[in-house]
């Protein structure tokens, strides 16, 4: 067996170190205690966690260069997504409207300039997008509508225009329902355009009445039921303008922070707003997801898991050490020195790399498992020399000179393997190699300086092991040490059996499989994936001109692996002559309309109740006539009467204070409804039918997504 020489430079240096430790122990204790706390303070002050996955990849790789150019051209941060799920599309819509309004109003204070103490208020969320309504799409909104739908809108407006003209004179719920009562009183018994329009309005009336009732029950500002409530068949038709999945069972609200540095603030604030909105619209399954949410949650989860794993690893190593040596003093001392070494390593990582990411945050458990070996070997040799009758100083010097050489060589070889990872192209692995390799070398310092001092101090300097236990362990070891051929055969057979499973090992390129399965952000991401009719993963193709974009879009659509293409190229390049003509006709249809301002006063509940009671009576009279001839219409009337009755009961429920609150809530609801309708028709009047769609006409949410800086 090769024995390490005591005459090498390394051995002589270790011998001198051991002598210095024995003669001047304070030189190696107090400075390290001070350094320990200094390293902790330095780490806390300057080490940060980098959640950006792009920083894991080397910037000089071709695919990363392409992506960085893409990010420079489209610098907006990744989307934050609110996922709203239930079997009730109307409740989903209510939640989307409420959370959308909260996101648009959310503010944050940021420094007015880098390093400045002055702050300015800015929106925490940009480009809140959850529906393609006219107001959001701007003066060119109708150019995004298919030509057949434009024709249908023109015909609907023409047919409904007599009713709409009357509606423009209403300013509150009471005058609106008085208008409906007038339509009932003046409608002839035989079917004509007026009675047909009135019958077609029943679903919309029921929807308005139900939401008016809900507005008094739910906290928060009630949203408008939407202009489609006047013309569509109810919530399902209304949901068509929203971003939905799974046939309206999932609604989606998208937005993003103005800057990547504000992503964490945006994630936390969005969670608060979701919680507030859930109190207003309960009974929904709501969560947030998106790349920034996943990065934020995964880093938080990784910090918790790594901290837990580090503590468990430290305890397990200490317990195994204690059990294996049948003592507590020296194993605990070695463990304390390991903790000091980890503090040094944290400071080293802060100084050299400056941050931890999703990979490098796991270095602590790795170092615990490797660096504890330094203490194990040194303590073992020290105790061995004590058993041979050496004094404490002699035993320590011999352990340092001989075993110390092996510890240093072993540490350097292992560190070299880690540092070799710094030569790879993957930045995350590079940083892992630097931190772990450097950390192993740094952990040598307390193990070869502080641990020897501690070994010479304390009560446990007399070997008091049970020699019977040692002899029993030796007999167990001899079972395989004396049978090398048998052991070799067993190991060979086990290796062959293991080799038969190699075909089951593969490289998984799916980044989704790296995510923690239980994280809410991952759960809701999976919901979107499962409910979509195509993959939510996509590739981005950048074109230098509109002409090139059209050509590339046509080519890409022919690829068998492409399900769909989202692009503005078709809208910007198509012949829009017919659309412009239809838009002109729609504008002329709605041009004479002029709306009165919505009533800002609290609702007169008793006047409204009286008006609704009259409507209830008209419906009852009509119900008697149609019950036999038209059962479907009779069911609609019965349902509408029930909705009216529920509204009248709810708005007059409670004492005077409750009635006053109901009046204020209904006022908010009617203002939202009438302002929405007025704004929608004004947007129709302001539509531009003079020129085709251009890049400048795109709303910010679409322009930022599809049109680059250049």
C-alpha cells in the first residue's frame, strides 16, 4: 500500500499548520468567528435570486442570440395570465370584468430616476386584455370583424333602430323599463316587427334584471352586463367577445408588468386582486400563471425546498457521523466547521457570481454531502493515532500531515471536476461548477484550521469506544473482505441487471416536466394546455416587412406540425374595400343617435319597483294568451317574471340602511350599463371608413405583441 510521505512540501506545510494550531489556537478561532458573521452579512446584503431562465443559457449560442434579438425587438415582459374556471360563463365573465378593471387601476411607486429618492406613480400592469370589444380596438375596430359578421351587424342595427332610438332617451333603469312597458301597451295582438323585437329582447331583459339583482348582493363595483345584452340571446353569446377556452368554462385575462424588474411585484399584487375579486364573485376556480408567475413561484418553492433539504442533510450527516463513531463531541465539532465553511461559500458565490438561480440554489445540500468527508477523515485519523498512544498534539500533527494530504488532494480533484463544468456553454451549469468547485476548496479552510483547534478542546479527548462494538464491526467487514471473488461476481451480476434498464433512460426536452407539479401556477397552466384545441407552446418568426410576413405566413401554414398562425399580416394586407363600404353604411345607420348622459343619482327604488310591477303584470297578461300556442315563449315569460319578482324583493329587503345601500349599488350598475351602451354606439359613430388598417391603427395590446420596435 502506498503511504504518503512526510517529506513533501504539502506535508511540511501541514505540519507547520498543525504546530501553529497547537501553539496559537486563538489565531484560528476568533478571526473565523468574525469572518463567519461578516460572510453572512455580505451574503444577505448582496446575493440575489435570478428567476430569469434566459440567464441560464450562454448568450453566444445561435439560438440564444436569435432569442435575444427577438426580445430586443419585442421588449415587453412575458404575460401574466388570470385563469377563471367554472360551469357558469356569466360568472366567469363577471370575474373577468372585475379583475380587468382592478388591474387597469393598479398603481405602483417607482424611483423617478436611478438612485433617486423621489418616486413617481405608474401603472403596475400594461395591456390588460380579456375581450375584443369596440372600445378597446379603437377607431378601426370593425376592420377586425369578418365581412359576414359586419353584414349581420348592419342588418341587426337596421331592424332594431326604432327601439334603439327610443332607448337613447332613457338615462336610468326606471326610464328603461318604462320604455319596455310602453312597447307592451302599444304592441298589437298580431305579430309584427314591434312584437317580434319585443319578444327577442326577453333574454336580454332577463339578463339585465338578474345582474341588477346580483349587483346588490355582491361586494365591489358591479360591471356592465355589456352592450350585447340588448341584442344577443344571453351570456353565451356575450362570452364570444372574450378570451375563452373549453366552450366558455374557462375565461382568460392577460396583462404584463411595464418592466421585467417589476414582475415579482406584479405577481404578488395580482394575487391580492384575485383574492379580493373572489370575495365579490365566489364559487369559481381562479388562479394565475404565465412565465413570470412560474419563475417567481418556482424560485420561492426552490428556496423553501432547498432550505429544508439543507437542514435535513446537515442533521442526517451529523446523526450518521455520531452513530458511526459512537460519540457526539467530535462529529458535532466537524458539523459546526462545515456550517462555517458553507457561510464562506455563500460569500464566495456572492463575490464571484452574484446570484443564485433555479440550478445553483441546490449547491448547499451537495456541499454538505461532500465537505463533511473532510471532517470524517481528519477525525478518524486523529482518533486512530490516539489509540496508538500518541498525545493529543502528536495525534493531531500526524493526522494533519498524512490524512490532511489526502483530504486536500481529494478536495482538489473533486473541485476540479466541478470547475470543469465552467468550460461548458450552458451558463447555469457554468455557475454551478464555479460555486460548487470553489465552495469545496473554501470549505477546506475551517476543516483544516478551526476543526483541529476544536479537537484539542473539550472533554472528549479520551477514546472511550466500546471495543466490543469495534470488534463486531470488524467481523462484519471481514465477511466481504475475505471473499473478493464472490463479491466481484455479485457486483458483476447486479451491474448486468442494471444495464438491462438503460433503454428506459431518455433525455426529456420538455421544460414543462421540470416544473413542480403541485404549484398553483403549474396546475392552471396545465388546465389551459388541456382545454386548448392546440398547443400553448409556440415559435416566433420575425419578418422585416409586411410583404415578407404574408409570404412566410402562407408557407408556415403549410407545415404539418403547425396548427395555427397568429399574425397581424392578414389584417394589414387584405383588400378591405368591401369592409370599408359596410362600415360606412353602419356609421350612417347610427349617425343620428344621440344619448343622454346616464343618471348619476341613487335609484328611486319605489318608483322602479312600481314600474317593474307593471311589467310583471303585462307579462302575466301576455302569458295567458301564448301559454297554449307557444310553450317555449311561455317559459321565457315565466322566467322573466320570476327574475322581476326576485329583483323587487331584493332591492326592498332589509331596513332603511340596507335599502339605501341597494339604491347606491343599483345606481352604480345602471351607470355602468348606460355608459357602456353610450360609449359603444359613439365608437360605432367614430369608426374610420376612409382608409384600410395600418400598423398605427392597432391597439397597444396587439401592436406591442405583433409589431416590433423597428
